[in-house]
């Protein structure tokens, strides 16, 4: 794209290289979803929905979606409890192939004792390559047999925000 600054004795002309073309990286839209007010408690070793999601329709197949999620989690009074968390895009686990047990994050209760409440924040940058309506959902699973993972939607209501970034 050619540029010209007119006026004055110091006129400037030139071309902006395509590698820094304007428009890349702009936030095109922001969508917010909220979680359920019902607590999610699971002993499953497979992921289950934690009740927090948001839906966005990207404007271009080259767009990226920045997923940001806040929620509360706690443990039953047991030592060494683990809970794992991930995001799904539709039925696709976005953490597959990264991290321990294909998760984006975990919380751990090493000492048992009284119940602990954790405020959690996870983010992920996704490239869905679609212009169709796309739903992102927070999922949770127990870390090991006998563990109970809990998402406390009554104390810290989950919130998910999706940012479409121009690609």
C-alpha cells in the first residue's frame, strides 16, 4: 500500500511492506459467556463440561480466537486431590498433545485439611479456521481414581470471554 503525506516542504512517500500491513492483530469482536450457577462435581477420569461456555462466529477463516476463562474450584477434604481443566472447541479438546494428560492446567491439594477454594484463570489462543458459529467450553476431570474435582459456580460464577483477533 503506497502512502503519501501531502503539504509542507517535507512531503513523505513510500510503501508499507506486506509483512507489517495494517489490520493484522486487531480485535474484531468480543463475546462473553457466563457459567452455570450449579456446582459441578465429578470423580470421572474423562472430561465433563464445567458449565461455562461462550459462542462466537469468526468473520474470517484466518482469524484467531483468544479464550479467557475465570472460575472457582475447590476440593473435598482429602490429601493429594488433583483436578485437571481444559477447553473444548465443539467436541475437540484444545489441549490434546500439550501438557500433562492433555490438559491446560490443574489444581492440587497436597495437604488435605479444610476445604480450599481456588480462583482459576486459564487462557488459550486457538485458530478454528472457520466462519461458522463456534462454541468454547470449560471442561474438568478428576486427576486420579478416588479424586473429586469440583467447580464452584455458586461462589465464583464462571465467566468466559472470547476475542476474535484478525489474522
